[in-house]
C-alpha cells in the first residue's frame, strides 16, 4: 500500500543539473563524454507571506525616510525665503543710508513697497533727536497675494540708526 504525503506551502519543481566529464583520449574518434544528471527540488518564486512581510518591512523603512525628506525640503524653502528677505532688507537699508547723507530731513517711511518676486517691504522711522533717526525695515513674502505685508508674513526685520553727517 502506498501512502502519499502532501507538502503544504509549495510544489517542488525538479531542476536538472548537467555535469560533463571529458575523458581525453589519444584519438579524437574514440573520445567519450559522459553526462550525469542530478535533479534537485527547488521552489520558484516567493510565497504570499514572504511577499507581505517584505512589503511591510519596506513600508516601515520608507515612511520615516519620506517624512524626513519632506521636512528637509520644507526647511530648505523657509531658509531660502529668509535669505532672500535678508538680502532685500539689507539692500533697502543701504538705499536709505545713501539717501540720508544729503537728505537727512526727508521721511523714509514706506508701506508695502514691492521689491520683486512677491516680496514686500515696510520701512518705519523714529526721530530720536534732531541729529539721529531710528530706521526699521521689515521684508517678507506676500503669501496671500493681497499686496500688504502682515506681521505673519514678515521674514526679516532690521533696525539701525542714522546720524546727520553735516
């Protein structure tokens, strides 16, 4: 009586491995080549649980990496905006300093001045004494596009004092 045992999980597929033994001989016509064939059982592909586990491990590894890359990109954009705002604010302060050499008595206050690429500037001045003014320059990106720089849109604020030279 013959009993069969069912193997769970996979069905083995025989693979034939061919080994060739060449026996050199003095005559080419009498040379023989003997071939031996060995068959091995091998499962082709992956089982469903293996694929599910591998996918879960990849998902667990990729999600934090993607979060880190997203945060790095966001930080890069913020730093770029602040750097651009700082350059524009320094340029505006330099313009005011240059104008103040010969026109110290002028009012340098400005509101919502466009500096290009949606950047806006507010300039305020306070007279400290007859020969000294405090200047404040705020620059930021107009995020809502209304043409007015609000306090939450300000990226950089610079303050300086200008003295009368003559």
